[in-house]
C-alpha cells in the first residue's frame, strides 16, 4: 500500500473514532470541544506538526477528571492511531 493511501486510511480511522466519541451524549462539552479542535488540526494537516498538535490536545485532555472511563479508553485508541499516523508521515 502506498504511503499516501496508508495516511488517508489512518486519518479515516481516527475520524471515525473521534466522531463516535463526539456522538456520545455522556461526554462533557469541554471534551467534545477539544476533540473537535484536534480533529480540525488533522483535517487541515500539511505536515507532522498538525498531528503533533492534535496529539498534544488529546494528551492534555486525557487528564480531565470529568472524562467518563469508556471515553478515556476511546481516547487512548485515538492517541495510538495518531502516533501511528505521525510515524507514517515521518517516513
């Protein structure tokens, strides 16, 4: 699979995971706002910097005491996929 195709596939997976959290009515608004901000960084990415910014946002969000446990698990999945995306872009 070509690098560009792999990057697009990973982005789609990340967006799917983020959207599933955004649709969850039990997730607090501030967490949804941060997720939207991270998603926006990825939608407009030009290089690894935007992926790093999205990672920073989500990593910071991971410390939010209001986050439901099931959301934290989903967030870890997103962070893992973002790390994978970052590595693909670097290569």
